[in-house]
């Protein structure tokens, strides 16, 4: 009996740690591999790490991008989770442009909207509205759940994740709930508006896309992140994706903002029955890039079976 109680307490403690440090485990059942829509006409591909920014001694939490600058919520130097500083950062030079005083808030997500900063405070279950120049608080309202995390702005309304209540809320800028939908697991920390919906985290390095009605329509794995990194928030800007790692178990990794760029997907290899012009008797299997398929089909080649051996004879009169 005592052993069972100890195991149960250990399990609760492990869950508490995971909630404190953030998203540190992958969830079952996420539809990895679903096609991801390109952003703003950008080519489809894979988000891959190209650079990083280090804020030494400061655990990075929320991120927002606006007009060429990153807005970052982070703990004070070697501080605790019940205090937060907001920094305005140049993502090119990695220099801090301006910085707030220290607030006695558990600062999580941040976004820019209606000429204000909006910050989720998980200590007091509040959204704070601040002046982006002076960092003075303009207003605040209580959140509908119990642990506000990611926050984003769609041009009119705010959206908020509450992993503990497993919900995403749509709010007006006075804090009134317009609508909400359920999210299946606790670890939906990040939130970033992207055209017709929003991205949030699902596991340590996985993003999922939700429509405003709560339908999950796409999944994307972030590539090139160091082992042990768990993404806490993301922001899009300047054709890049910025990811905070404040929920990683290793402190050194919580100081990082990773910069990811869209790498084009590697073209698929396609087997074609190639019919040499003027020499149809020498038709044989070749392997080409999918980008070259249209040109080959246009002059009489045809698809070969996927298991066809390159160089083997083939016949386009036989349908595969």
C-alpha cells in the first residue's frame, strides 16, 4: 500500500514538473505528416533552425513579432517564475532596444494588437495590457480559465490558450469571452495567429494548426532543434519562425530563442519509362526529380512502377 502511494505521489510530482517547465513530452494521437499550408505565399517546406539568440541567465517564455522587432517575456537574471521582464529585441543584431522594469507576474505569452502589448500572467490568471513605449499598464482583466499561457491577436480579437482547462478562448479586448473550443491535451502552450487560424504547440517540437472553430487541420515538426529542447512559444516574422525554449529541462537551453527558416522540401524521386526520341525500342527506366516529370510526359514518356529497376527495359504501351 505504501509503495502504491509513493508511486502515485511520484506520478503527480512528475506531472507538476512537466507543467511548470512546459511542454516536455510528445502527445499520442497527433496527426503528424498532415500537409501544412504555406504562409503568405511562402514556398512549402520544413522549418529548420538557422540561428539562435541567447539571453544569458534569463529563461525565455513568450514571443511576439511586430514591425521588425521581437517582443520577449523572460525572467529576471537568475530569477524565478513569479517575476517577468519584457524586452524589445532586434532579431538581426540580437541587441535589446528597450526593456521594462521587473513585474511581479508569471509572464507567459505576449502579443501586439491595437497599439498595445498584451501579456498572459499565469500567477494571477490575468491578461495585462501595456503601453509598448513606456511599459505602463493600461488595463487588466481576469481570464476565464486558471492558467493563461499563449496569447495572440487576429486583428480584432484576442485568443488565449489555457492548457490546464484544455481550452482556447476568443476574447474581446475587454476580456469578454466571444467563443471557445476544447483542446485535447494539457501541453498547448504557444499561440500564434496565422491568416485563417492559429498555431500552438503539441509536444516538445511539434506545432499544430487550429481553425477558429477548433478544427485541427495541420501539423509541422520543427527541425534542427537541439536534443532536450521544448518549445514554449513561437512567433512569425520576416519569413522566419522564432521559437522560445523556456520549457526545456536544461537551463542553458531555456535562455535561447531559436530562429528557423523554411527550407524547401526535397523533391521526390520519380521512376519514368523514358522513350528516346527516334529510338522507341530502347525505352528504359530512369529516375528523375518530380519537377522534371511534366517535361518527360510531354514528349511521350510515361510513369514506371515504383519498384522498377533503373535501366531496365519498359513499355509505355503497358499501363502501370
